[in-house]
C-alpha cells in the first residue's frame, strides 16, 4: 500500500489522508485568506510524491511555485519548528496549460466533445433554446458533419436558421428567436476568447496522467485570466471531469488514484446551475471513483456545494469561516454539522476561531469511516509558496512533456467547410435556375413578339385583300348599276314608246 499523506498535525496527533481512500473525494473550504491554496498545494505534493498525477486550476498564479524547492520563508520555518518537522524541500514536475495559449500549452476541446448540454450552460440558454441547439447537433450527426471549432457551430446555426421550416418538420420546432439567442451567445464566447478553446488538436487525457522519476505530474491550468469568464471556466472543468468519467475504464478499488482532480472556486460550477446539471455532477462524482479518479472541491463554504454532492465528499478540511451576518452564521452551523462529532470539540465555535493555516480535519479511515473532527495545523508544503518568475515559467513550458504537441492549430474539413460547399452549391443552383427562368422568359417574350408580328402581317394582308375586293366590288357594282339603269330606261321608254327607235319618229 502507498504511504499515507501527512496533511495536518497538532501537539497531540498527526492526521493523514490514505491514498486508497483518496478516490472517495474531498473538500477544502474556508474564507478568503485562511490558507486554502497552501492546503491544496500540500495535498497535491503528497499525491505527486506517491506517483499520482494531479490536475488543478491556478487561479492566482501562486501554485507554479510547487515546481521549485521551498525554503527561505520565515513563516514556514516557524510553523515547521512549532510542529517539530524537519523539512525536506523539493520541487515537483509540472505541465502548465492555458485555454488562451499564452501562459502555458494550449488546451482545446472540440465542440462535439463539449456537447449541447454543457454548451447550453456556457451560453446560458433556456430549455427551448437548448432544444434547438440539440436539434442542430442531431442534424450535424445525421449528415456526417464534424463540429470542431466555434466557426463550425456558428455556420451550423446559420444553416439551421435558414432552413428552419424544413428542420421543424423533421426534428421539431426551430424558432428564429432561439437561433438568434444561440448566435448571440456564441458571439459573446468568441469575444471572451472561447475561439481559442474550441478546436484541434484537442487535448488527450493521457497527457494529464503522466509521471516523471516516479512522481506524478502536476497539471496546472493557468486560470488568472480564465476566471474572468466564470461560465467558461466552470464549464471547461466540468467538461474535463465528464470526459474522464466517460473515457476511463472501470478500475475498482486501487491502492492509490490514477488521477486527482481539484475543482477550485467550485461555487462557480453550481451558481445558477439547473437541476439537470446538478444531477449530472452528482452522478459523475458518485461513479467516477470507480474509474480511479479522486475529486476535491475547493470553495469558501460547504453550503456552496449542493447537499447530494457534498454527501459524496469523505475527506474534509475546513479553514476559518466568518460569522458576522445571519446568513454567515447559518453557513457556520451547516459546516459544523457536516463533520463527525468530537465530544471534546465545539466545532461551530472553533470554525470562527481558526487561525491562518489551521483546519478542522476529518478523513476516511481504512474502512471508509470518517474520523472524528479535530483541530490542527496544515503541514507546510515542500515546494515554494508563491509564483515562479516569467523566465522559470518559459523554461518549464519549453521543457515539458508536451512541448510542441498542441501549439499548432489544425483546421481540417468540418461543418464550416461542408456547409460552405452546400451553400455554394445551392447558390449555383439558384443562379442556374434564375438564369434558366430568365432565358425562358426571354424566349417567351420573343415568341410573343413573333406571334404579334405574324398577326400584324396577316392583318395587313387581310386588309389589302379586303380593300382590293371592296374596290372590285365597288367597280363591278357601279358598272352593273349603269347597265341595270339603262335597261330600266329602255324598258320604261320602250314601254311608253312602243319600243321604236328614234329614227322612226320622222
């Protein structure tokens, strides 16, 4: 079995975290400035020393000091002397990651890996809008479209909006308002630098689970800028946790975890989280221990964590809490009630009296039973407390195990290119149809004009014939008229004069 990790000590006892119970998860709580970050560093060093890789967010940049040997700190020296500890200062191997690719190795995921549920939280969508986003993902899956980066999803939503009627008939209602809300959310994420996070090469989980010289590698997420986009920060960590859950095989009971995951500023995960997401987190936390992963939440108050999640956290370290307001007093009572009672200790009172670096500690014993809560000092870390220099950071990045692996962005054919081809094809088809329609109209117009000309010519010929006919008829009528007239005269005169000629008058 792996050696227990000494985490705290008082004048009467030492308090250990058992590696075989480390995958039963834990929590570090306390007000700002009470020593949570130092406690986190001490635990991370303990896991690394036993060959267990660690992932943790470096919110303030302080944790990079773990890569350098400690020493030269008067407060640390005084604490070690108080506890009767002879320190062995040392540094630990680390890989620095950065979603924005500036202060560490780029850390990316594809849009498809993130999925509609987590993206909906990231975009702060309501249920209806989440349904439309799910339809978009379904359409992409059905048509073999890879969703890799942000422009893929933006192009897909444009396509969905343009073909809403067709998609509504097949998948369900797609409203223009929902598509617009999603597009606005994507624009905001883009402006926050989210386009750096989505894409390829996507991080490989095995790169988080490496050892160097028998020590587990500490994966430090540079989060001093990322924390300014809290939804992106919390959604990314939750995505990583869910990826570990879905990708790692069942491991059963191990003598030590495969990986320990520290979720700092955990209240950001649960703030305004819908019930479905909280249920998902609770499920992951409950089941991921069988994959050999330990999860440790770091936040100010245990009340920041939903009760059904908090119930899964067996190893607990509570720093001081303030109790000036009724709400704060309620939080103190809740924190005190979460520990196994120690009859020698008034837990609720002690929580408000703890000094910097002091904790109330309760860990799981060999049988998985929480020990009684007790008061102790956190054992100082072996590494440096505080940030390293920019030169040390640059050297650490240049010499890490993943140097050069993720720096160059890949942009292979995906939904954006496929939809662009489809749009070009549709535009060409529409242009061809429009041209054919124009030609047809032109031919129709020409035919009409030819028919009109034919009718005009025919009309002219008919008029000429009619005119000639009328002229002949008039001439013939005139001649016949004269002949008839003469005949009438002759007849009349003949009847008067007995038909004799003029010469007979004489």
